[in-house]
C-alpha cells in the first residue's frame, strides 16, 4: 500500500516537472522567434506589433486609419521606435479579408484592429485569442462582435461610430419642410447598415414622413438604383454604409441629374455632394481607436473594457451643393454648422 502511494506521488511529480520544463522551453523559443523579427536594438526596446485590417478605401476609412496611427503615438506607441504596424486593405473582397486576417495573425500581431464592420468580422472569425479593437463599427452587438457594449465578454472591444440618425432626419425636415418621402440607400450585405435603416424608418414615422427602402446587392447596381429612387422620393438618406460611401461620386451624379438632395451620415459624404448631416469627425474616431489599442497593449482586457461611444455629433452643411439644387438652408442652422462646401 505504502509503496503504491509512493510510486504514484513520484509519478505525479515527474509529470509536473516534465510539463514545467517543456513549458519553459516553449517560452524560450517563443521569445527567440519574436526577437528574430525585431531590429538589432530589440534587446533594449521592446517592439509591439499592431495589425490593422481596413475593409475598403473611401475618404472616411482612410481618415480613420490615419487617426489610429496618431492615437497610438499619443499613447506612446510610435511606429518604427517601439511599434511595428502591419497594414492590409481588403478592397471590399471577402476572401481577401479572410486571407489578410490570417496573415496579420501569423505576423505575430499583439493587437488586431478592424476598420469597418466587415473587416472586424473577418478578424473575429480568424481568432478568439488575440485582442481585436473595433475601428468605427456602427453596431458591434448587431454585427455579432460583442455580447454587450459595457461588458464585451470576449477578445473584442473598440470604438463605435453610431450617429444620431433621428437628428439627421429632423435636420433634413427643417431644411426641406415640404418633404413627404425619404428614400434610404444602402447595401444589403453590410450588417452595419441594418440598425441605422431601422432607426431611420422609426424616425421618419415619428416625423410623419414615408420611407422607401432601396438596398443594392453590389456596387454595379448603384447608378441605376439612384436613378429609380431619385424619381420617387423627396430626398435620399444614406447610413454609414461602406459600399455607398465608396461610390458616392456616382450617387451624387445621378441624384443631381434628378435634382434630388442627399442627407448622408458623415461629413466626408457631405463634402462630396450631400446637403447636411450631424456626424462625427472621422480622424477623431481613429484617434480614439488608436488609444484603445494602446490600452490593450498596456494590458487592459477587452472582455471588461467597454466599447467607446461618442456622445455629440457636429452639424455639417454643404452650402454650395444646396445652392446648386435651389435649397435654402435656414440661417439658424447655417450659423451653428461647419460648411464644407462654402468658398468664403
Ligand atoms: N461604421 C461603418 C461600419 O461599421 C464604417 C464607417 C466609418 C463608414 N465611417 C464611415 C461607412 C463613413 C460609411 C461612411 O462598417
């Protein structure tokens, strides 16, 4: 009996020791790998790696990308000094986004950042271990990325760019008091647009305005869809939709041809030919995202780090575009707004 107990405990200790040494060896080769990646000075400076995946190029997302680099730097992570940034742009191609996610992981990213919902979703599908910071994801819960904005619960947290949709429709109504029908233009493939479309419908109902939905399945359909809708509605509302943002020039061209005004959800799209919005500064969204990535690099746990929400939007108008369509923006709105179309 005694012998058996002795043999058993020796065996247990042996297993623990072997496990411990195997673990130590693993740790050593891990750190050997990471020093091999870094510069020759890596013995003094610890390099971190942030992998950024951007969904597509459009003005807003490009500004967010720049803001992220600034936010990291403001928090002490400077590219080339103590930080390596791996950047990939999926150009709206789902299979590329998946491949690039794997690539950013195999390059040893300490933190991953997804700019726009489809990019964040690709990263989320690729890892449940490495922390992911959401860069401008409109509806993190609806997109299936976090369980709760205050208590994300997993390896994901970040910054939402949710805008006050009801206030934008209210603004449209003040500028176009006669408007009776709003057409909503969005992409059926983007989860980020769903919540805002529902909000816009509810807000329009409150204002006694009829809504007509125009969902496009691909960017090829946009020109024709805008032609069709422009003939049926008093104005067009566009949520934070990447497919539409990427084709804004076409949208404006077709809407202008029918003299139909556009109220988007972001300053960049007002600048390109929208009338007005209440929106967020895109660079600032990036700065907050970069700061949060830095917090995670410093050891914060995404599971318990609340999603950052902006509380106030800025009123943005394009007086030149309004004049072109024969629309007068009331003076009280002009006086409090930033004019991106004015030439004075
Ligand atoms: N919020 C969008 C998303 O979740 C991304 C985005 C940020 C965006 N800024 C924008 C889309 C401006 C259109 C226009 O995917």
